[in-house]
């Protein structure tokens, strides 16, 4: 592919919440790999409860990190903010100034380097106090605490940040994440973190908590626009394709339903300002009773986001009428489907007609150490080409932000990193390739 992307296309990378608070022993490793475009998939192990970050939590050296981003030519970088750094209990009256200062120096360095930050406000983390006192997002009180937290950030960083993501992958709880990572509900003893909804109580609690998140998203979207007309607020979906296993009508119907529930239920609320037509049927079928406030409908209508960010790791399922969506068969190479990315971008844009951003593009982290630089380059090359194809078809894609080196490995693999010249040379090769992609605006 020798065509460039449209003028103004944003190239960059992104960081997870766990990477933003990496401990000192991993900091040097993270710095070494910061500009390496990598491939990584969703891993429940990375969602293990970590020590709550504070203003003094040791993190990577941001001055070195941002210098490397500038050397790569990045236009933008997605960065999460930890709620408990700003309000340690989540519902404090006054913010932790040291926490605000910490992020201010990050954003000031980004702007000085010509790197526009895209900030995720909630990245699978809820302050411990809010989980214990209120049951996380299950209690409506958390909406007000979250709005207070966001107002503080919008005012403090008004001239430094213009792109905001209220919730990371808000639809994940509908698919596979479960109660803790999806909506911050406390885990019971022995309960796994990755805990798909199986019981009536789990489903009721999670959809009630999800409603509170959707209302919170709408409220902070309106707030961001009032505070600064230049603010752009984006929803975020974990992109999930479902493929039809056979041509049987029953299988086509199963595919249609799974696609709607996994993607459009949240997407419609974020971008159309109301639950889709099939939501009432789903809630009634599962005997769900979503408690709402009289003003919620108007809040959702008035708080529609400006763009949609999509994470895409290539995971997809083959659905048959004999299997539920959670028992569906996965394809053999489940994290490598560049054509699926093109299909998904067309589907989302066709439904909503708003600008899209692509992020978190990658395959399983535990395969990284076994991958050659050529394999990583081939993966990203194919997916960048898929984005380009979607753009050619008329899809308005604003950016491409793959996983990079700060997110390479889950904690249990960091000690396996070979510290030798060959490994470093492989890293350098991939870095050089992606730097060229950025410099040529996508010529691969």
C-alpha cells in the first residue's frame, strides 16, 4: 500500500491504567520498550487488584517517555488518569493537589513535544472506598462522585487536554468482563476477576451499574462541552465481531442478536442518546428491572458523545443456534483478523456516522516473547492496511493508536525478558518500522 492517510490523521500509541502506575522494578523495562508497537489481547491476569496508586506511586520517567514519543513523531498518546490519585477515597470534597501536579507535568510535557494527550477518565478502576461503601457503580451516589472528579480534571487541565474518554470499553461487561472490571462491583471470596454474567443476580446488578455509568458518561459529556467548547468527548467500545458459523437462519439470527447486544446496546445510548429498541425485550426476557431517575432519559439525549473510540484485538466468535454467545466457538487464529477490523469500522460508522479512533490493536501478550519483529510488523501492517481500506470506502477514521512498549507484558512475564543484544535489536527493528509509518503518514 503506497497511499498516505488523509492529512491530519493522528498516529500514536497508548498506555493502560496498570502501565501508568508500573512499579519501580518494571520502570526501566517499560522505558526500554516505550516506542515498540506491539500486539496484545485482553488478559484477566492483568486485572488483578493492585495497590491503589497515590500521588507518590513510583511510575515511569515521563520526561524520557515523552522524549521517545517525540522522536517517534507521534501526534497523540492515550493516557489514563487514576481516579484515586486525584480523590483517594473517590468521594473526597477536595482533590489531592500532588496528584493533579503529577498529571499536569505529564500533559505540559506532551504539549511541549507536540503530542496531543487523549485521556481516559475511568480505566477499569474504582476507588476502593467506593466499592466497599457503595458497591461500586451499583449505587447511584457514585455518579455524583464521578462527575465531581471529572469536573476537577476538566477545569484543571482546560488548556492541556482536549480529548476525553469517560469509560474504557464500556460494553465489556455485556460480553465477558463481569462485575469487577466492568463496573467495579466488589468481588466475593474466591470469585475470579474475569467473571462472565451467569446468574440472575449478577446480570441485574451489572446492568443496573452499567445504566449508572451511561448516565455518568452523558453528564460529564455535557459538562466537558460547557467548560470548554474545544473539548471532544468520545465513547469507547471493545470491538467484537461475531461470525455466522453456517447459513442456517437460526445461526444468522444468533449472530444478529449477539452483535446487537455486544455492540449496539451501549453504542446506541452513547451516540443516539437512548437505549435501542431491543433493550426492553432483553430486560423483560431476563427479568431485569433497571431503576432510573425521571431525568435520566433527558440526560442521555443531551449527553451524546462526539466520536467513538474502538479497541480491536481481532478476537471473534463463530455463533451457532446450539450455542450461547458465551459458549461460542472461537476461530483458530482468534487475534489476527485484519479484514474483521475493516468490517467492524464499516459497521460502526454505517450505524452512527461519527468519526472513529482505533486503539488497543494487538494480540495476546504472552505470545510477544515468541514473536519475531517480522511477525509483529506483518500483523500491524495488515491492520493498518485494513484501516486504510475502510477510509477509502468512506469511513471517517481519525487515528490509529496500537499497543506500545509500556503495555508489552503482564506482570508475570516481565522476569522472562531476555536482556541481550539480539532481543534489543529486534525491538529496534520494529520501532524503526513504526517510526517510518508515522513519518510517511501510513505508507506500508
